[in-house]
C-alpha cells in the first residue's frame, strides 16, 4: 500500500509536524475523541485506505519510561475491543503485544492510572485511538496505533499541563502561563513533563524514519 493511502490521525499540531515529508496523509484531531473521529472521516474522504492513530500517550503499565514506543495489539474502548491490523503493525515496527486503552479524558493522576491499569492491563491510554478504531472498523478498513509514552504511570500531571490544549491541536500558551502564575509551585513538574514529551516525540521521529 502506498504511503499516501495511509492516513495518520494526530492529537496535536506538533505531532502532525513530525510526519511532514513522509508521504502519509495527516489530519489533526485536537486531542479529543470527537475531533479524532472528524479527522479520520476527513482522511477517508480524501482517499485513505488505512488509518493510524499517532502521537503521545499516557503510561498505565508501571515501569514504562517516557519515550517508550508502543504499537499495541488492540484498542479497548468501554466493552469493545478492536484488533489492530497485522500488516500495519509490522510496517510500524512490530506489535508491542499489549492493548491501548481508549480514554475519554486524560488520566491525570498516578491513582487514576493505577486503577485503569488494573481494569484492563493496557500499556497506555490516549484519547484518539478509540475513535480511529471505530471509524476504520465501520468501513472495514485496517487500522493500527503508533504512540510513545509521554508521561509515566507513576506521575501526577500538573494543572498547567492540562490547561492549554486548543480544539485545533495547538497549545494555548496564555492559559498555561495563567495556571503557572496561579500555582507557581508546579513549574519544576511542568518542565519535567515538557522534557519527557520532547523525548517521546524524538522516539516517534526515529520510528517514522524507519518506515519503508
């Protein structure tokens, strides 16, 4: 299958930027399940014959380090399980053997992540993969997931990290700064989150460059 026939759905505009010059079709969902569904439908309307959910994820399995690249075997969403396509998983570097959890909100605390892990033993959680899986399955299309862990299961995310996501996949720096001004004690944690997100993006870039 040609790269141009594989559509990548990303949550953030920065993640879409990692796919420039790859030949893949890309659409930004803005970090919500609803936006990811619209992005998937846009890609299908543009001629995509397979879909990939791409970007960052929150770790659920204890011990997964930031930058760990995941190619899950399936996506769990509520009571539904969507199995990822074998050929696509191989294209993306091979299955990592465990599922991804399709979330509808960010798992912000270590306690939340621990509870979610006990329920399904998923490696990680993200907000777009469930919508991508649903869109592909409804059309009989193959799909897969390529994600990198940005924050580990043991971390509590600072408020500012949750404050600034825009619907178009960009970051609202004003809202982030306002959160920091109100709660300056979160600055060290916020810097650590930024470093780990950058590490995860570098890992994704390295993996994408190996796709043939």
